[in-house]
């Protein structure tokens, strides 16, 4: 009897231990945590029955009755290799792009794409088709141009995002943004495109040079015309001033002659000497020449 009493506490402790282990095991099957970066989708025999997006401890029925599938709800970046597409004017271009997206409907996401690989496969189709549709609405010079007024690249990208949002919503995905990293020409077409661009620029340069030469000729013609007008006006004014000066001189001479004719004649003769005779002048004239009458020394300016 004493042996049985001694074994009873041991058996009781063993049972309690087994029960605790069973409870802990069951708890691990029923209790789970949800992280702040994820959705937790509870499925019962494969069908979704609850979705949790707030972090903390949650309870469910043990597996295999209920299971938890975790889906990342953070913003994702999708990037692919270059794709070749056609513009409205049938120019082939190569695009490198990236898009940002996130899961907004985890149940629809799991039903349609199931996982990240499936989502990226769908996004390849979504972004490629969206870019193809929008590029087909614009000419190449609306996407690549130094004139900001002609450039429509930002509008094309915005339209691409709008179109991709509609397509991606079918998979429980929201397309947040898309941007073009590189817009280039396919290697097979680069040289011909560069040659055509060079020819177009040379044609524009020749046009600008011709317009510049025409404008320069017009400016020179206008300047020469203005010069002729100014010179003619100046000549007219000079002639007018000279005429007025000559008239004034004649008037002064006339007044001087009227006051003292002999003195006036004497002054005019001296002026003639000054203009015609210098240190190297030799005059051979008869002694009765009128011009010599003031050189004889016998002339009386007062008439005597």
C-alpha cells in the first residue's frame, strides 16, 4: 500500500505534464501572429474565411481545419528587361521601365496569381500592354524632343499608369506608379535613326542660315538707305548754310563797298595778293597792270 501511495504523485505529475504539452501543442496550432507588413488570410479547407491586416496575436482552428496564408502588403517594385514597341508614326523604340505596386485585395490576389512569381508574370503583361497602347497614340518627336511644348512623355506615362491600374485591379493589385528609365532605339535601327536625325538637323541649320542671310541683307539695305537719307539731308543742310553764308558775305561786301569803295578795292586786292603770291611766285606783268598799282608805293588810299 505504501508503494502505491508513493507512485501516485509521480503519476499525477506525469499526467499534468502530458496535458500541458498537449495544451501547448494545440495552442501552437491555434494561435498565430500577424506582422505589420503583411496580410493574414485564414482559409478553411482551402476557402478564405477571414483576412487580418492589423498586427497582433490571432486565434484560429488547428490545422488542417484552418490554415494561414501570409501576403506582403508593402509597396513592391517591378522591373523588367528592355522591350521593343512601336510609336504612332511606326518608329521602333526600346524601353527600360519599372513599376511600383501593392496588394490591396489579398483574397483576390491568392485566387488569381497565388504568389509573387505569378504576380510578376501578370504585371509583365499589364505594363507591356499598357505601354504598347499608349505609345501607339504618340509620334516619336512627342516623346523625344528638345522643345518642351512638343514633348508629351509625361502625359504618356500618366496614361500608362491609369490604363495599368484598370488591368491590375483584376488580380487584387494596385499599380501605384510607372516610370521609364531608358528610352532608346533598337541596335539594328540606331545608325539609320542617327543619320536621319543628323540630316534633319542639317536641313534646319541651312534653313536658319538662309533666313539669317536674308535678314542680314535686309538690315544692310535698310542701313544703306538710311545712310543715304541722312547724307542727303546733311548735304542739303550744308548747302543751305553755305548759301546763307555766301549771301551774308555778299551783303557784308556790299555794305563795305558802299561805305568806302577805294578801301574795299584795296582790301580785295590784298586778298588777291595773298592767294596768288608767295615766296616762290614770280610774276611777269607790264608796269601798267591793274594788279600792280598798290605795289608801286605811290597809291593814295584817301584818293590823293
